[in-house]
């Protein structure tokens, strides 16, 4: 094992974050790398990924209608009426301006057209962000023990060890919490058994109505949001969770039809990790992919790279999202480590699977 990553001092200010757009992800990697330098003096860094390199003329970059046509073709977008089409075009233009602003504020990442570019920010939050209050884990949550950090590797990626299933897509359902739950448990189950199994988010959506012990009205509610720690508690109480293939995802709330005879994985214990990022890294290496909640305000326009920071060289986390492989870097997101970027230190949890 080599020495742990060096944390650099930051000279430029962090972007101020709002707590309106918390989203749950799977933290699976920590690395040190050099970001691709983006020329901030370029005339217009906007939406470079929309058209091939040979078509990036100024006329194309400034033609919102042209971009909208490409967007509709790439993502299979259709609209029922001409009025709806025109409205979505106006939203698309507004999101081009937002992407340009994000690009200027965050030049180490690439912001542009995504499959969410025809949604207003409020539509995006309502449809895809699955936060359930409170914005922190319960005070009586199991606290992770302090782990040694002297021998942390400089880079580590659970994908290289076979512990990560393919990127999934939650669709138009605020079930991100269920995907973060299954992703962490899939990794832990792999560590315990050597078997990588895709687990059922739909079982959690349909069957898990576990409530926060501090706020009895804050219960897991399928497409209306949930918490990973509550989901782990549900899996403990129910005895386990089925395979994805036995209880497939539908992207909508349904009637519970959990079959205990088909349990594929179960939870031995789970814990909440503090805000120290060395401890987060140590738990990542020891326990497998971790569940986290982060501010997702930037992610509607995110295409690739590191976010949000102006540093050209930095440690970073790699995060698995549940918006499909046609978002971000084939479904993944990179975020700078060491500075609580996007509030990613606030809600981190680890789960340990049973060894059967």
C-alpha cells in the first residue's frame, strides 16, 4: 500500500451550495489525477459535446434551434403539441444559459446539453431528486468506528475489483435512495461472497416504508424519496432483498410482492461515517462502495470532468449515478475530494452484507 492522498490547500473560494437538491449516489472510487486543462480564454466553451469536432463553428454554437434538433434526435424526445414543443425549446434555451454559467464558474468540468435539458430546474428536482427530510442522518444512527488511515492507497476504484454492477436508470421516479442502497449492498455482498449480483430497487420502492426514528412522518416512500439508512433497516427486518431479475424495476410505485424464498443478499449491519474524508476513504477501501448524499444543483448540466473546483490537479471521488449510461461520464460523476464539495461529507453510510 502506498501513502494516502495529499490534500492540497485551496486558494479560490468554493461555490456556495443550497440544500434544495440533495441526491443520493454510490461512492466507489478515490483517485489522484490531473484534470484536462480548459482554455478559459476561449470565445465560448458552451456545449462542445453536442456536435462533432468538425461542426463546432460559431454559427452552430449560437444556434439554439439547431442544438435542440440534435438534442431531440439524440435522446428520442417528442412533444404532443406544437405549444409544448415551443415551451420546451424555451426551457432548453434557458438551460443553455445555465450551462454556460456553470461552465464559467466550473471550468475544470464540462457542462452542456444533457438528457435533462428540456426540464426546468424545479421539474428536474421534483422528478429525479429523491430527498426525504431530515437533511442529516438520525442522531442515534450507528456510528462507524475510527479506522487507521496511514496506509491508504493513492488511488482505488472498486470497478477494477469487480464489485460494481452496470449503471442503472431510475427513470422518472425519485428512487435514487434505493439505487444507492442496492449499489452499496451489491459491493459488500461481492466482498463477502465473491459473487456480483444486481439487487432489486423495486422491492425497496414497493415494500420499504421504514420511518426515520426521530421523525415518524419521514418514511421511505418509493418514487417520493427515502433514506438509505432506513432502507438498510428495512432489509434487516425483512430478512433480505431479492435479485433484480426476480423483482425487476418498473420506475413507478407498485404493490409489494416480496418473496422470502428468493432472497439474494441480506444486511449484517450498517453505520454512518463522519465528515473526515480520510475516514470516508478508509471505509471505502475496507467496506466497499459507500452510499452518499450530495447537492445536485450542478448535475442537470454536467457532462464530464471534475466538479466543482478551479484546481488543475487534485484528489477526486468517482460517483456512480442512477440516471443511465447516457448521462455524465457513462453514468459516473467526478468530484473533488478534501473540501466537502457539494456537501458530500454530510451523509455517508456503509453497509456490511452477510456472507451467505
